[in-house]
C-alpha cells in the first residue's frame, strides 16, 4: 500500500510539474525584439562613396599600437588627427576639440539644454600590427585602403576606423543640415585601445570627464554587431553588448635551489609549478545560466524552436540542460563563467640546468558577478599547501557593470539596429575588452554595438588577414549614428 501511495504521489508530482512547464511555455509573452514603438528621427542622407573614400584615407595612416610603445610611430597619429580636421570641416566648426593624455580626443558638441545628460559615442584611432608572414595572403596591401569588390580593405577598416569615420560622417552630415543638439554630444576617441594599458587613451578621457562632473545618459562603443548566422536560430540577430568581462593575469611562482639536471631532487621547481597550474586549472569557476548570456536567450525565446523555448522559459528546471548545450563550444562556455586559461610557463633557460625559479601565468576573463578577489581565493584554495606564491601580473580589471535594457538609450540603439538589419535585437555579454570599460564612472549605461552585419566566419578577420568593411555596412553605420544623435540628442 505504501509503495502504491508513493507511486501515485510521484505520478501526481510529475503531472503537476509537466502542467506548470506546459502552461508557462504556452502563456509565455515574448519581449519586443524589434522595438517598433520607439520614435526615431528620420533618415539622414549620407554619401556612401564619399564615406568609403574617407575610410580608405584613414586606413593609410599606420597608427599601429605595439606592446612596446617605443615602437609606435607617433607621427602617424598626429597626421591622422590633422586629417580629421581637414576632412570634416562642418563638424569641427560646431564642436570643440581637445587632445588629452598622449593623443586621445574629446569632441564636445554642446547642447542647448544643460539640464539634459550628455551622450558619449566612441571609436578608437589605433590598430593592431600586421604579421610579416601574412602579407602574401592579403587581397590588397593592409595599409593601402583599397576600394574593391564593394568594400574598403585594410587594417582597421572594421576595428575601429570604420566606426570613427562613420561617426564623423554622421556628425558632418548633421552639421551640414544645421542640426543643433539639445543634449550635449561627446564623441571621444582613444589612441591605445589595442594594448592593455591603463594610462592615457580612453582612461585619460574618462578621467577628464569625471573631473568635470560628467554623467552621461549612456556611452556607445564598438563591440558586438548583427550576427547573420546566430547560433540556435541560424538567422540574423542584432546583439548589443550590455556588459563585458574583467581581465586578470595570475602569476604563479615556485622557488628551488637549482643545480645540475644530472642530480635532480625529488621535485623540481618546474614540477611544483606544473602541479599548481594543473590544480588551479582543474578548480575553475562553475558554469551558470544567468546574467547577460541568459538574457540573450530570454530575449529570443519567442523565436526559438519549441523544445529550446520550453527550456529557456523554464530555466528554473532546465538550467543544467541549457548549460550543457551552451557549453558544448568554448565560446558558449565562456559566456557562462569566469574562464581560466594557463598561457605562459617559464623555467630554466637551459635544458640541463634545474630552474631556481619557475613562473606560470594564468589569464582570467572575469564574469560579471565575480571579482578578482574571488579569482585569488579560488586559486589559493586550489594550490593548498603547495610551496608557490600567487600574485597579480599587473592590476586586474574588474568586470563592467551590467547596463539596463530598459533605458531610453538602449531602446533607441535597439530600434535602430532592427531598422538597419530587419533582425530581432538581444542583449549580450562581450567576451573581450573595449575602451568602454573606462566609461562606467561617467555614464549611467554603457553599450557595445557596431551597426554592421557579419557572419561568424567573417569575425575571423578581426586582427587577422584581409580585414575589410563593406561599403553598404559603412553607409548603414553612418546612418545609424546620425539618427541616434538626432533621436537621443535632438
């Protein structure tokens, strides 16, 4: 009798659970991912051919940021900044220009109503180097700015001179129309985004704005884009970054006496280091279906196949299943936890000499909700009593705050992203770093989105071979920036 009662209760519980899941799935109201109710400013005419020619000119400036700043040719930045003044005279007649730090730019297009919070629009001036061994694989020389096959080719065409030129084209077109902003527009451009430095560049911009008491309604920088073949849907989705991961590198050090490799001790510094690195790697952060990555699927749930929709709508029950599915790829897993990546190991400089010092470096990309202190605590717990020292290799960068998806700024960006692409819009997490990480003290919300369309395969050209920007995308980007200024600041 007891067994029968238990079975009946189990069947009843399963039926209730199934009913709850079914009702929640059937009654789910999908959020508006088209933002069709947002009132946008009308289109602003942009000359696509002229924009392409100007981007071609911008690409020719070799503003290459090297890890060693002594290798940088500063004259290229000087020439590019002078060129901006010459290329965009109408905007420069309306806005004030400042050079801060070691070459960063702040443009202030003053609004008529000082009670309104300004907006910040961002794009950086510098690019990454081109490896000599890849030169033969480029369709056009990387600093030629060649215009062919409906695109502008060259290093920086997408990352990030395309954005810089598009912002300038937008501002020039608005100024030419006699546009007078009610809300102040700040267009800022760092000069060292492509290297991990916490001085100059966007940091100098943020420091200058903070000293003036600036608190912008929002900031918009490069980052995510319209993914033409978004996973799960295999259809276009405009993904807007609402947060980005933090960055930290842990230094693991093991000491020993050293000596000749012919008479090694029971454990060398290299072995101790190896044990520590393996323990830390094996004691990584757990995967979690929460935060911006979960918000992405929640926004798109109404468009997902039924089974996937059911799992997302009822993530309280199917969370572990979702985690397994998403984490099947490294990129998917990276959005669900703080990643642990051992990257460098150093020991003896000679194969027959025992190291007196062995050093490893482990790079972390810290998920919003975690901190560098959490990383250090977890690493210390992992190594336990192993005789190693743990320290930071440079000061960590904490993850950014998570920006609102209900603000007027986000809604305007999302509505414009939908109009230019026809795709639904979803918030997302940036796995890499942008200059926008410095803007948290001076902007209520920070977003990361370039109004361009790319397939996942095309993303490989970022920092890679044959970087190019389609002229149609450059045109669309300039139109979006112009309408964003007119909508949010007009």
